[in-house]
C-alpha cells in the first residue's frame, strides 16, 4: 500500500515539475534571449555608440535589452536613445549603463535577480567622470577601418 502511495506521489511531483518547466519556458521569449546571448560582449570595457540609422551593434544591443527588460524599455521611450551604452556584470547580475553626452549623464541599470530580466532597475544617475569623457572622446575620434 505504501509503495503505491509513494509511486503516486513521485508521479504527481514529476508532473508538477514538468508543468512548471514548460510554463517557464513558454513565458520566456526564446528568440530574444538567444539574440541577447549571441550578440553579448563579455567585457565591461566596451562603450558602444548607439546609431539608430546605421543600426550598429550598440543600437542592436540596446534594442535587445529593451525587449527583454521592460523597465529599461520604458526609460528609453521616455528619455530617448542614449549616445553610448556599456554592458557589464556585477556578481552574476547583468547591468547596462546609458550615456547621454549632451546632458553629461550616465544612467546605470542593474538586475536585482539573475533569473528575472524585469527586475532591472535604475541604481544610479550621475555625471560622466573624467575617464568616461576621455574614453568616449577617443572613441569618437577613431576613423573606421
């Protein structure tokens, strides 16, 4: 009798886990997540210019981030496209900095959970520091190959 009950409980548990896994996968937009990972640059040293006309890598990365992170998307809709972005990792949490050069401001967004893209929130608003200004000026002065 206990073996049947144990077997039924094991079957029920596996069914619940399967349904939860299927639901989680269905909720995830696999195309956006795949695009996010396939164009991810694993470095916090890159400041990427955002060019909506040329649709460069910076623009594409920003658009992928906006599709995955609703709070970031709402911010960009309200404030417009930044001039540069910088993606980074902080203890397995992904972040993105938006650089608005005319306003001399950096908006820093970070996830509060590595499993929830919508946990992204603004953690800091500050002026560009000296290094950032010099680095971006140097990038802007580069000539294409």
